[in-house]
C-alpha cells in the first residue's frame, strides 16, 4: 500500500540537477531515490538542465505579487501543495518558509536543517527557535552539532522534538577506491573557493610543502558556487594567481560524479574549513573514497571524522604545510587513515539514515492525525 505523498521543499536557490546541485539537492536525490512505502515529490526552482532521475520533481512557480523572492516562492509552494493532499511537508533549510507553511494546510510541516539555525534570521534567537518548534511537527537536523545549536537556550523538553538524521552516502554506488599504494601522489581540495572553506590557507600550505615533496602535486576542484556558470570573484581570482605561482592545478567546477572519481584517485583529500561546518559531506566522501583525510576541528567535522583524520588549523598555513609534508612522506600513516575512514563511513550509509527518517515520518504523521 502506497502512502500519501511527502513533499520535499528545496530552498529557492537550490537547483535539483546533477549539473548544478549543492549538498542539499544531492542529499534529497540520494535519499529519496530509494523508496519503499512513501512517495516523495520534490518541489524546487525550475532547473536549466534535467533534474535528477528517479525522483518525482515539480518546479515551483513563484507568485506574481509585490513580495520578496522568498515570500513569492513560499506562496508558490503553498499553491502547489494545496492540490496534492500530502501526508507531510518537509522544508529544507528555510525556517521562514517552514513557518509560513505551518498551519496553512492539513499536513504537518517539518524543518530539515542543513546549516546553523543561529545564522538564519528566522531562527537566530532562542525565542524564535522556540516559536518555530511550537508551530512545526518537529525539526530534523543533519548532525549533533546542529542539534546543539538549535536547542541552545531552549527548555529541556524541546529536545524530544529535534532529531538527528545524518547526511549519508550510497556506498554501493561510489567509484571503487584504489588501494593506498596505487593512488596518485596528489593532495586534493574539493569545495567552494571561498574564504570560509579555508582554501587560501590550503594554497599557502601547498606552496610551502610542494618544493619538499618531489613527485607530488596539489589540485583544487571547485568554484565560487555550484554550477559551471560560477562567477569569477576577486577572491577566486587571487587564489587562481597564487595557485598558478605555486604550481597548483585549479580544475574549476566539476560535477559530483567527477569529484567522487577524483577523490578515489587522490592520496590525500583536504577539508580545511575555518567555517563551523554544519555537517561536512566532503569529509565523509573523502573517507569513503579511501583517501587520507586532513580536516579541522570546526563545527561537526571532528564528530564525523573522529580518529580517522589528521587535524589542521585553517589559520596556520605553516603548520598545515608541515602536516602535509609529514603525511605525504608516511605511506603507512596514509594507509592507516584510509582504513579507519572506510570503517567509520559505514555509520553514514543511506539505508540506515532512511530507516530512521521513515520511522520519524510515521511518528510525526501519526501525531498530526491524532490532533
């Protein structure tokens, strides 16, 4: 028996297409292509390239009203949901849209948070988060770090309605990792080329380390934002100049499949974030690829990686260079980190995440029916 549909609402800037997907669209596609009883429908902005296959998708038509973009989008979502009779509406990463939709239909609304709620206008204060939680069917967060941030300043009983469902990987569909001895002597950075991701420190560290590492190279994959049409910002231009001077290859934006293939070949993958990462999908992808992971202790990263990483300070390029040099020169250490990462990443397999998510959905739908 097929249950009524669950509507997944993407943020108004999140493109549901392999050609330009961010982390949220990737997670929605990864989870909701694997279905049993529920019939998910993804609502999001109209993509300029084909959407992810295997998931029902419907573009949102924003309202033609003198409103801000987010408000016009929210009205468009409300209209689309009105005729679908969903069992549940899950709004990704937009507390304002979740609050708008709550109470405007029969279905309960859940907020699925992928970023720090205290950095969002509609949930910045404890009072705002308390009011948000009272209006919603609950809040699902991607990490324990985000759960702590949401519950900060709230009454203890609020914890019962904020749940962790971690981001996940479909391990069976990843490129097979090469053994440590067969991998390229490459130090790889993957991510947006912005200051929060620590890419400037990575370039400075590699510029210092590479002259001491004959046969090794460093590469960057990424741009200012997701998609091939990313802007050439002043920060990106400065990084490009420094990378060229250091002999570091900048490959620009690559699709997610190309990123995973590159990780499966590289000996070391660096995630040098100075931002408090709300989850750190690149880190678990690096571990799943069999690379030796270097990362920081910011946000959720130490919770994810545990002992399966070398930890660096994103604001200490000299220390990072020493760590890179030491790890590149120690194949046994790289092999041990790779093995530890492959063990640890089993905790993030999609089947387990989906089982937990579907159990929460049934509880939320049941609680809404009893009201």
